[in-house]
């Protein structure tokens, strides 16, 4: 699923910045998985973590403040972790290298390291190719 070659160098630093600053992204499939995991109704997941259910429960209005910071973020011994990691939303899985807007304004140390390492490897590969 992940196609960006920088994933080879990406190792989450567990700083929590993405979860704090961006929050819990909404994906319908993820909301369903969260409801099943927590054993609560989909409407309750929406009300707790995403927004307000309206129009007889048929639609909802997103409220960014509900999912920010991500309610599933926990701090343990100075590092952050996700309590729903195995069912985390697609946007979380692809962050920060394959999301629509990259790091989305978040200073992600792991992305910085991955970019630097990828650049070093690319420069080395280019240099080795030039030598042939």
C-alpha cells in the first residue's frame, strides 16, 4: 500500500505532534471499525469523536475540536502511543509521507530524518552512477 521510497527510512519518533495538531481524521470505514472495537454504536462514535449527528441520525456535522487532539493518544514514559493503532484511520497509516498535504504544517521529526536519509542515499546512488 505504501509506495513512497522514503518509508524505508521512516521510524515514528512517538512525539505525538501529528495526533495533537491534526487530530483524528474521519474516514467512514474507520468510524465503523472504531465502533466495533469499542462496542458502541456508530452514532455514539460520531458524537464522541467527530461531530454532531443531525437529521434523524442520517447525517452529521464535523466538529474539528472533538477529534483534536486525537482522543486515542496516550502518553507513556515520555512517548506517545495510539490505543487503536491496529485499526487506526487510513490517514494515520499514510502520514506523513503519503497524505494529500504531506506533514500538514506539523514539524514531524521522523519525516525530517526520512527525507534526509533518502536524500543521502539518492545522492550516493547518483554519485555512484556518475562514476560508472
